[in-house]
C-alpha cells in the first residue's frame, strides 16, 4: 500500500472500500456507483464477536469451525466470517450476527455452527433456538433487541460492526475523514472551538471540558508536546475503554492525531494495561496499518503534519490511571501522583506540555468533527453533552456495554436495557464510579444521570462502571470491599491515604465482624471526610466515597451490624448463624463434612448445629441436598 | 511579577511562583510542616507533599491545599487557622502516630525530633485511630548509620537527598500503600550497598528513623578502663558547632571550653585534628608537586573525606589512581599517636585508645577500614563519635559547658595553623594546600593567603592561580552530585583542572552528618563557616608548613614529606567496589 | 559452567539485546521489566541488578519500581497460574467463594505457590469478562459463570 497523499485520495479509497461493509449497513439500498471499487463477491457476512468476553467463551473456535465448514461446503467465497469487537451484549455471548438478514444469535457454541450454515445460510431458515427471548412476552427476537433500542452508539459506533484488524473497513465508514478535513481545511483554533462548543467533557472520570484542556495545552509554549491516551482503565468491573480499543482502535488513533495537530504535538502515547493483551494486539495492528496508509507518521495525508503513536504498558497499578501518576509511569518511575498545579497541560511528560485524554473521549472526536458541534451538543443534558458508555455488571440480567445519552435514568439503564435484576431479587443499589464512586439507593433510580447529578448524590460518573446490587449484598461489606481495593492500590505517598484508608478499612472490618461500636461509626465518618479533604490525589480524595454514600443511604445496615449484631444480607460471616430446619432427613452428609465436627444427630434423625463451635464456613449449607440448612 | 493575596485577612504581596507557605512566613504566620524541606543552596527541594500537615483553606477550592507546594495566585484568599484546617492537621499527625512506635524516651532523636515537636505543639493527647503498626527490621549493620524504618514517616527527604543531591541513590520508596517504606534495594543492610556513609540522609531525617550509630557507651567504657590511655582529637568543624548544643549561636567558637570539657570527661590527652590537617597538607602538597614535576596523573583530588572516598570506589572504580593517596587527617593523627607519640611518652600502643570527635558519621565507618591500621587488631583510630554524641556525653556527665574555663590542647600534637582550621568548610582544604604548594613551587612568600574565590556555598567553585608562569587550575566541589559531574568530565577526558577538592557533604564538614541538626536552616552552615574563617584569621601561623610541631615531627620521626616512612604511615590505597 | 548457567546466560543476553535496541533507555525501565519477566518468568534480585547496571540507574530505583507494580513478581511462579477475578462485578457474583474454595483446594493463599511448584494462586481485578462473572483464569484461559464446586474438576485437567 502506498501512502495516501491527500484527503481526496482518502475519499476515493473510502468509496473503493465501501462494498466491504456495505451489506452490514442499514441503508443497504444505497448502491455505490463508483467504478473504482474493490471486487466483493461475498453475499453474506457473518460477524462473530471477538471481544474479550466472547473470546473467553471460545468465539475464536467458532470462527475457525465456521471457516472449516464453509470450505467443506464450497461456500468460502460467498460467505465472509468477520471477527469484530464487542457487541455490548456480553451476558449472552458468544454473539453472532448474520448480514444482510440482520439476525442476532446469542450464546452460540462451536457445535451450533453446522446448523447455522445448513439451516440459515443455505436454506434461509433462522435457527430459532439461538435467538434472544425477550423476557416479558417470551417472544423470540431476530433483531431489534430491547437491549439496543434505547442506546445511542457514538463512541461504540463501530464496535461489533467492523473488523478492527482491517483498516479498510474503518476507512469505508468515514474513517480518517475527520483527520483529513482537520488537516486540510481547519486551523487548530477552529477545532478547539468546535470541541468546546460540542460540550464534550472528559470521559475518564474528571469530566473536564476537552476543548479547554486542548486549548491550555496548545497555549503552553514548548519545543515539544505530547498527547497521551489514558487506556489504563483500572476500575474493577469496567471494560468500556478496552472494548473500544478492541473493537475500533482506529477511531482512537485518528482522534489522537487530531489532538496532536491541535495542540502542536508530533508524538502520542497510549498507556494501556498489560493485562489487556487483545486490545494491545489490535492497537499494534492498527498502528502498523495506519502507518502503511500514511495516516500516522511523517507528512500525514500530504500535509506538513507528522504524528506517531507508541504504546506504553502499565503493570498493575490502579493509581496509574491518575494522569500525573500515569506520566511518571511512562517515564519509567513508580506511578506516584504529584500535586497539581502544575497540570500536565503545562508540565507533563518529560516536563513538556501534555494532554492526557481518555479512550472514550477520543472515540467521540471524529464524529463531532464530521457531524458538527451542534449535533453533539443536542444530545444529553444541559451541562453534560453527548452519550456515556457504561459497563453494566453485577446482579443484572444483561451484563454488557451500553451507550446512552447523558440524562438517561438509572432505571432505564438497569431495567429497560439491563433487563432488571437477576432472579428478580429486590434491587438495592447501583454503584457508579468504581472505587471512587458511591452506592446509589433505589429512590434515586429516576435521577437523569450526568456528571453533576451523580456528584450531587454522593457518587460520580467515574469512567463508567455500573454495578447493580440486590438484597443479597451487604452494603457495609461492599464499602469494605472497595476500601480493601483502595488500601491495596494506594500508592503510599501521602499520610491521608496511606494510613488513613488503612484505618478506615480496619474500622469497617471491626463492624462487619460485629465488634464495632457507635463511636467507631463516628470515627469512620470523621476520618472519611478528612481523608477526602486532605489526600494528595484523586484516589485518596475519592476513596471514602463508598463509605460516605453507604453511610448516607444505608446507615440502618451499619447500625444493625453494630447494635443488633446482624447482617441482614447474611454476608458478614461472623454475624450469621447456621441452623438446620425440619426439612432435615438425617442423611448425615453435613455432619460428615463439617470441618469443626459440630453437627450432631443420628442417621435419619434431624441434625443440630452447635453454634458455639461453628466457624461459619458454609460447608453444611452447600452440602445439604434437602435445603435443610439455612443461614439466619 | 508580583501576586497579591490575602492570608488570614492580611494582604500579602509576593513574587509569582511563591508558595502559600512562604507567603505566610513572609508575614510571620507559621504553618506546621514535616515533609517539606527546601535547602536552596544544596539544590534540594523536597516538595513531595506527602505528610499533609501543612494543609490550609483556600477560598473556592473544594479541598484543603498543601501550603508547602501550592503556588499563590492573584486574589487568592487563604485561611490557615480554621477549625477545618487544624482538625485536618491534627488528624494527619494522629494517623502518622498511629503507625509509629511512641518510644520517645529511648529514641536517639528525643527532644530533637520534628515529629515529636509537632505533636507537642499541636497538643496531641490521644490517638483516635489505632490499628495495625508496621514492623520492620532495624538495620544496625554499618558502623555509621542505624535505620529504624518503624519510625519513618515517609517524608522522603533522605531519598531526595541521597538520589538528587548526593546521586548515590541508595534509597527508594518501596512497595505500595500501607506497606510503603523507604529502603535500600532488596532491603539490603546499608553495609551491603553503595552508601558512602556521608550521613546526609540522617542530617535531614526529621525523625529517629535514621540516626548515627551510638558509640558513647564504648567511649565511657574505655575512659573507665584504668589500663588504657585514652587520647582524644577534635576535628576543625566541631568547635564551631558544639556550642549550639548548649544554646550558643551557630558558628560560635568554643574550642577552649571543648578542650576543658574533654579533660573533665576523663580523656588523658586532648589533641587537635587540626595538627594532622597540617600534616595532611604537607603530604598532599608534596604529592601534588611530585605529580606536577614527574608528569604524574592530573588532576589530583583530595582524599580527606571518607564519604567521598567510598563514593569514588563504588562509582568510579576505574579512576582510583586520581585521588591523592593521603589518609584523612584524623587517621594520620591516629597513626602518629600510636607510633611517634607512644614512643615519646613510653606508652604501649596496644594500651592506647584513640578517640576522634568528628562532625562526620562516615569517619565511624572509615576507622573500621582494615587497611587503616598498622595491624588489623590495631586500627589507627579506635572510636569515632560525632559532635552530637560529644554533646550528649557532656550533658550526661553533668558538666555545665557554658561556665567552663577555656583550656588549650595538649602538646606536642596540639599546635595548628589557620590553614588547618578551614579544613572544616568547603574550599578549605585546597586553600590550605595552595598556601603551601605556592610557596614550595615558587620559593616566594605568599602575601595574600585568602583565596576568596574558593569560598562560599556555590556547588562547584574554581580559581586560576599563576604559579611559575603556569596557570594552576583549581576546582572545589562539595556534595557528591557535584563531585560526580567533575569525575564524569575527568572520565570523558574533558577535565581542565589540575587540583580538585571534594567534600561529600554540602558545605563540607560544617554540614557533616554528625553535626547538630540544622532542621532546614542553612544559615547555620554559613555561620559555622564564618566561624572557621574567623579562627583562621586570628591564628599567627596560617600556613601548614610553618607549623613548628609538624616540622618537628618530620625532623624527629618521619623524615621528609612524601618519604618512605611517611608513605608507610600516612598514605593508603583504594579498593574498587561494586555499585549496588 | 553448568548447563543451567548457560541457559541463564542466554536469557541474559536476550535481555541485554532487547535493552540495546531501545532508543531511550532510562525511560523504558518498565518496558525492560516486562521483557525480563517474560524471559525469566519472574524478577529475582540478580535480574534486577543486571537491569540496573545496564540502564545505569541505581538498583534501589529498579527494585522500587518492581515493588510498586503488582504485575511484577520477585517470586518464581508455578507451572500454572490460577487467577480469580476479584473485580466488583465478580465480587458481587461470588468471587470470594471461588477464592475460598481455591485457598482450600491448594492450601495456599493468593500470591503463593503450591509446594510442588505446580500452581500459583493469585487474585486480579477485572479481566473484562464481567458478563461471565465470577471468573477464574488458568494460564490465560477464562472460565466463567463458575460455581465453587466446578473448580476441582477444571483444575484436574492441569495436573
Ligand atoms: C485514581 C484515579 C484513577 C483514574 N483512572 C483512570 C482511568 O483508568 N482511565 C482514565 O481515562 N482516567 C482515569 N483517571 C482520570 C485521569 O486522571 C484523567 O483525568 C483522565 O485520563 C483525563 O482524560 P479525560 O479528560 O479525557 O477524561 C483516574 C483518576 C484517578 C484519580
Ligand atoms: S491519595 Fe493515595 S494514591 Fe494518591 S498520592 Fe496519596 S497515597 Fe498516593
Ligand atoms: S458452617 Fe461450617 S462449621 Fe458451621 S456447622 Fe456448617 S459446616 Fe460446620
Ligand atoms: S445434609 Fe441436610 S438433610 Fe442431611 S443431615 Fe445435614 S441438614 Fe439434614
Ligand atoms: S522518632 Fe521522634 S516521635 Fe518517634 S519515637 Fe523518636 S523522638 Fe519520638
Ligand atoms: S513526657 Fe510524659 S510520658 Fe514522657 S516522661 Fe514525661 S511525663 Fe512521662
Ligand atoms: S549516608 Fe549518604 S550515601 Fe549513604 S544513604 Fe545516606 S545520603 Fe546516601
Ligand atoms: S527515613 Fe527519615 S528522612 Fe527518610 S523518609 Fe523516613 S522519616 Fe523521612
Ligand atoms: S564532608 Fe566531612 S563530614 Fe562530610 S563525609 Fe566528608 S569528612 Fe565527613
Ligand atoms: S465481548 Fe462479545 S458481546 Fe461483549
Ligand atoms: S509539609 Fe506540606 S505536605 Fe508535608
Ligand atoms: S469484575 Fe471480574 S471480569 Fe470484570
């Protein structure tokens, strides 16, 4: 491939590559008339999800079997099997989508492949048993799943649609057009204006206006500047950024180049977790292809602008998501944050002005440039524009990635898109913002979410983790879980967080063990507030949030642990007791397995637990086949 | 550009870039600090903002601001004494103390500890947040430094000092979260690292986490051993600092009182290391002249600082032939005492104990170097204690230091020139050497003995001295980071100097690791240096080669400077060491 | 020189070759450590010392960095590495039970290796397969929707 020398050439290529994806697009009628198109004989496209979730369920094997079986049947040149990024509907993975029929199969296994080929591809008969069953009316849906209906996919626009390892497909879908336009038609200031007007705010957690950040970095005078893409995504239970990089890496590269042009940088880094091998691989391929096409490297698209991207790997430290820590990590140091100011925009990587932006922030840039600031600004709420991707997980039916306009309510996300709680248990809380966020109670389910509203109820947007919890979750224990995380991940630099979070965790442990006092509760709250006020970086400043929000909304649970020595969710093992009910038929299984030998009873007679000796291991409960053992 | 702001309702105008802390101090508002340390002259600015005890309220800011590292801005409104700020500070201190052994009574830093002082000032009476306490092994492996990480508050001053100023890089923060602690690689005992034992880390440690190895007990034991003749010598820099421990202003000369205190402590003879400094000059100047005349390797580097010696052994093992082979003055003194003096006084050197009072902790380690003794079981110097330890002995003995009479050193190793006195400050050794070398090489009398360009706190100083139509190029470096720069230029073949003085400690020995703590006030060092220069001026002999006792020593015992005998006793060799 | 040392030397020269190719040595400490762990499986003292030497940085700095990042380990790992995800999604879906089961099964705690050197048990935070929570990862292969009872059977395949 020779390098693309102009925007014009890029547009020609776009037309040429169009047929590659044409049958996957909704407006299939638009026949491309350009004669310079690449030959495309495939009549059917089979899209197989190659996201991490589905790959974990062997979607790669499905693809291999597909290809083998197609070849056997002589269909290999008519049916094209494409590995895409995550479709978002991970709960039901592995996902397969057939075009142009637009049929969505779920939970496919390699054993289903032959049937799909023979029935669907050859005979045109949809394989009903692999369709999604809509839970309320038990209707089998081929397409138009409720999971997708309320979503608006901007950042995820290409995920599950294109082959991330084929730059041609990205180009066919307007890829690099925004960069081309920026380089040929716009001044950096115009782009800053556009981004500012669009209202785009950083999706990495802070919500800082992206246009302003670029402007500040542009204004800092220096011989060299840098663009850094923050792909650290350490929030446990969140996988938005990784999915974007796995499913649509070029959108991030394109945006980084745009940002580089705007601030005056010729070098960009993607700081990515080493635990993300698939995203790394796809990025590497994408960078290589982009260089070959002249979309990265020297004189991009024939302009005077040069920009290249290098990958830097994290090594398992959550705090490295914090921008100053991230910068130190790139510099080969311990990932400890430093005080701001100075901000990276003035004094960043190697002391040079640096703009650190999140993956999802970048993914929004090309559409904003192509469709205009107004288009974007029309989506969302007054202060939070556009959409937000959430990693919906926990006790919810449809775990997955969802992208919704800002202002959508939690209820819509959890119940309409997420299909409600698992096993219809009582919804208790939604946790947003990961270890920095808070636990939102049921009575705020109808709050339209945006940066401000979440903050006003003691949580935060964070990077987009959204964990659903039900009646079986103990909120004290949840707070303790998050504190354990922060204690583990604190960089250890400042007193407030190094010692403070440890003390918070100790008090929580005391409470969950039934040893807490009201005075402890008071100390917990006091210390939490002071840590927020005094910590050096965002990690410590937000670490108390899970405690403060649960104290605010679930104080009764704390009090029950302290005063009644009860854990109503029956999670805190010191506070539960095991008992054997009349359902016991005296099979002796529990007694034989109890590590403490504290269950007595003769065969065929009801057994009894000696709770003084019981260590609450739960073995009896797990063993009893007659549901006779209960926790109380 | 200046910035106007308000602190506690007072208007303050300060230059742009000033921190809230400095702005507050400029109007006499004090804010407590622990981790912060700005030693401007040493190029050490520990602004890591880790302790969080300096928090203040800034209007419009969501959280409290660390005053030590937050720059002021126009129109800023700061409140330093609000309930919120004070509560936060107290809590930070309580948190620190919750993971701290509260063993002040037996701590080497008792009454000289910044943490303790702050706890007293803030009136901490109880610690609300108790919990797990860290427990680390104490490292007492070396002869110089005790590390007790349990008392570490993670201010990282030592790390900054050792890495940025000294460029030795012994310490790094290690681990993460509650387990984070500052330590050498792989938790090695200091003895197994490249530590130079300069003691600069402990000079800045605010707590008892880094302290000198205490040899006071050993000294008492020897003093009380009737079989032993205990001889003491005092380094130049001690006499301008010891007084500080008894309330005197920094730089006050207390030589006479010090001598009389030492006699009262029971030392059999009290001598002056200055004498040996003159001796060192004789040898070093001869070696320099010898190298000049015989086309030996130049530049020549001074070798009287053991911290510096260990530094180049680890870091520049390929350049061991460059430093002078002279032993340091107190080692020269030790060997002279156990040979010449022993002979003269009819003492068995085996029954002599040589104690050095030094501003230095590296000399504790140096005294134990096996090659610095006539036999392994007979080191040149037996025990080294620091200025601080001497202060403790005087306190312990109940001596009222300030009312002591002024006494003079014993003879014959008690006379010294002004040249030797200034050994205690950066630039002093080379200035002393020049006074002698000049006269030797030119055969003329040096009228102006003060080499002003070699004085002061500049990191690297230089001077060009015309001698015999040849321009001698002289440099002075103090602080090992500056030393490194010079050595690297030598290694690269770019060095233009003929003679270079190097001292490991910034400021030289007046800023040694064994001196009374400066607690961040470097004016103390300047005052000590001034004290030494004053003493120099007041001496009637100001050149080492005019010291009659030194000349007598050569006459009676050593022969010529740089003679075979001198070589055997007064010179040493170096060992290439690994960098760890 | 024993055969083992030859192998170790080969590994060292592979590492040194990697370092020689780097454009900016000091800034690439973390990349070097990644590579070294890939080559040696872990980062023992001697490897860190070599890296310090080669990159011309104090060894305290190297070990300070190694000890900061949980991805780096100074202990050799077992033949198989068993990870349990303890991310939030897995936590609320019962990761703790999985971990307890594994603790019991191997009689070791997370971060430890079985005496026979076969298995290392560890916990990590979110592998991005939250849809399958709770998950266990053995040598990179993800097992999802796990019940504690299933653990034994899966591990039997690795014996
Ligand atoms: C403890 C901590 C962890 C963070 N982790 C991430 C992360 O994983 N990804 C991210 O993009 N931003 C993270 N951030 C926010 C970054 O510091 C920074 O604000 C962001 O990358 C800026 O990009 P944006 O403006 O596009 O959001 C984290 C912040 C803190 C305090
Ligand atoms: S708040 Fe925590 S993570 Fe942040 S600097 Fe302080 S110790 Fe490190
Ligand atoms: S919980 Fe464990 S210890 Fe208690 S009775 Fe059941 S099996 Fe025995
Ligand atoms: S296992 Fe269940 S049924 Fe059997 S003895 Fe125990 S409680 Fe009774
Ligand atoms: S370090 Fe300070 S506070 Fe700690 S025990 Fe010693 S004197 Fe007391
Ligand atoms: S300060 Fe208090 S605790 Fe310490 S010795 Fe005096 S009275 Fe006792
Ligand atoms: S004594 Fe000197 S070299 Fe040794 S650790 Fe302290 S500062 Fe570093
Ligand atoms: S050892 Fe001393 S100087 Fe070093 S970090 Fe600890 S308290 Fe600070
Ligand atoms: S400069 Fe003086 S005090 Fe410092 S190490 Fe050298 S000899 Fe000791
Ligand atoms: S990974 Fe396949 S749908 Fe998310
Ligand atoms: S003195 Fe300011 S944070 Fe320590
Ligand atoms: S939390 Fe376990 S895979 Fe995401």
